[in-house]
């Protein structure tokens, strides 16, 4: 008898957390104690584990054994944690709260936080190389993850995001005034801003969500049709996730969010809210949720993995954290 979707989700999350705990337990290895403490502080903090869960659900819905995809799940969570540590740094978003606790650079110090992020990124690729049994699949996973987080993906998106809100951006783009109404930013017109916004978040948020699904599918040896459907789902989910994040930054509170709200407006960031307003953003959110759900229709609706992926897309419309 199969588990109910929520029970199955709890089981998968439990396995993910055990794997992460083991992967970051360096007590018997030659790792500086402060670095180990910072890595575990950031990695094992309470979190939703959406990205590693996507890896396992994608493997399952493609007919594979989700437990064989645990190295992929751990790798994307290590990368996600590294990106959060670096995003929170004073030179980036300058946040002092993450997942309801002081950010890594506040709890430790900026240098240790940078090094913890660097270590997590390296460890992610080490896990893929060492712990995926099929080495051809391991190589594919390494290449896909590297592509998604490098200059073509997460880091490229972060650079464009920083450039938009950075006061120095006015030197690079005459007529650009960071922190002002984005529709009055000199040479940038609405069409330019829409294109930039979608490009930033397709890279910054969507790329890691999409590659999470792809890693699970690759480990399950999925066919091209399944890979294409999960790619569509991931891209739509990524944009829905970011729109809901932008909405929460406006209407949320630090207790629910586990981080400081209203940071986007304070830093003059280009967001879906600053460009389209709350009502229009909510309309686009519903459209992307519908796109994500439609992408799943090729899969077996009776699988718990289908139900969980479908409900995850739906939950973007009612997020509180």
C-alpha cells in the first residue's frame, strides 16, 4: 500500500536531512573547527528543502529510485545554501536574518561565511562525483549543475541583480538611477525592464529549481519527453516562486519569513512588484502556476510524486514564508 503524499514527503525530507547531516559531519576529517561549525550552522538550519525534494520527486515520477538520487539532492541543497550565505553578505544583499536566525556572516564573520560558501560549493561537486554510481550520469549531473550556477545561470543572474541596485550602475548605464521608480530609469523602458527582470530570475531562482528536477530525471535515466516536461515545470515554478517571494517581501513579516521584509524596496531592486504592482504580479503568479501544473500532465497522476509536485506549484499562490 502506497503512502499518502504528505507522509511520503515527510519520509523523503527525513532522508534528505540525514544525508546532509552525514555529508557535513567532518569530525574525523582535517577540517578547521570554525569552518565546520559555520557550514553546519548554515546547511542544517530549518528550511523547506524544496530543491532537494524536487530532485527526489523528479527521479520518482520518471520511474527511478529516489534514494539513488540523494547525492543529487544533497548537492543542490549545498549549492543553495552557499548561494544564500553569499547573497546575505554586506557586499551583496546585506541581510542579518536568514531562516529565522542570524545570517552566517553575523553569527561568525564575513571571511568565515565566504569560506563556508566556497566549501559548500566544492563539496556539492565532490558528492556528485563520488556518490552517483553510474559515472557517465555523474558527469552529466556535474556539467548540468555547473552550467546552472555559473555565469550563464545563478551567478550571472546575481550580477545583473546587483548591477541594477548598485549605485555604481549609473556609471555603467548613463541615465540609470538606482533606487528610483524603475519605469523612470532613463534609457530603460518597460520592455527592457521586463526582459531584464525575467532574465535575472530565470537565472537567479529558476535555474537551480530547474536543474534540481533535471538531476533527478538524469539519475532515473528519464526519456527526452519527461526531461522536456520537467524543464517546463521547473522554469514556470521558478518564476512563480520569485513572484511570490517579491509579494511576500511587501506583505510578509520577519516572523513568518525568517528574514527581513521590505529589503527590495529599500535597496531599489527591480522586482515584479516594482514593475507591475501587486495586483498584476498576483495575476502573473497564477499564470505561471497554471503553466507548471500543465507541464505535469504527461506523468501518472496516481503517483504521490505527481500530487506533491502539483501541490507545490499550487502552494506558490498562498505562501507565507
